[in-house]
C-alpha cells in the first residue's frame, strides 16, 4: 500500500455560480501532520467537508482518495468505520449526553470493551478536567472543554486519519496552547493529521508540511518550518 493516506486531485466545489474551491491538489502522507492555512472564507472548511461528504447540495468535481481508495459515494457515517475521523468546526459534541457517553459514541464502531475503557482513562489522564466532570452534560462545558471532548471522542475510534477543523477558534490563549500541545502529542503517536487552522503560526510550528489557501486555490505549499520564515507568509498570515 502507498504511504499516501489522503490524496485530493483537482477538487472543485461550486454553489450555483459561486466557486468555493477551484481545482486544488493536496496530499497527506502516513504519519504526517499537514496544515491547511488561510484567511476566513478561503475554502478550507469546504475542502474538509468535501473530503468527508458532509457538504450541502452543491457541485463537486475531482478525485478524493483515502488509503488508495476513492471516497466517491462513501457516506460520512461509513468513514468512521474506515477509521477516518473529523473534529468539526464548532466542536459538534452531543450536548444532552454526558462526557462519558460522548466518548463511548466515539468508540461505537469498536467492540473491545476493555480497550475502550482503557482509552477513556487514557484521555481522562490527558484532559483531567473531563474526568472531573465525566457525569456532566457536554452542553454545560466551556468552549475549550468541549474542544477537548470533541478531540478525545474522535480519537476513541483509533483513526488512521484525523481531520481537525479550526480547533483553536474562540478559545482562550491558555486553552489554545493546551489543544496544540495535544495535537503535537497525537502526531508523535504516529496518527496522521490534516489540520485546518486560522492561527497560521501555531499550525506551522506544529506541522511537518503546509498548504496556503486563498480564494479557493492553493497558492503555496512546502515544508512548514520554511513557510514559517517565508516573508510572504509572514506578511499575509503572521502579522510580521
């Protein structure tokens, strides 16, 4: 099998006459942390939703392959069974279920009870705040706590590919640091990650490679550390 986990070729997404994504190519190799950065409205979230088949009615062209197999016609709920998990923008936790129940939902494709219990304890050790409130309804958590829960829930499925959509959005600086610490740790465990993020500095510091998206097109790609020091990236996205 190829070491390419995700390959997007010629992806175009249009809503009526509005072209949201204009023929982009990107790929993510096994074990890589790749980030897709760009301003709000650049088409980043649309790209993720095209990958996961969660777009509203629109025109989609191009080929999206996951572990060598096209995702065309694969329903979003089937992707979890294929070990592709996404933490959506806005967290998307089950607000009327407890933290513990949310984590169990993340493992619904598994039947190894001992392993599931061990993983819940593992993520409770990473996020002690979740353990303290394990019986609380997810809707009572702060935004940062919900982001922790959404990440832990996705990781309960043991994904081969984890898609993260704007994990730092709306969080306090200290919570953003914690979330990125976990993203880096998860990457070190060998889990492949595609990270969509407006905080270009933190994203590029954490990633191996990066893509810059602007007005629906990929305008730059390269090694993340090189991009971090590229004057064009600094001027446009790093405020330098």
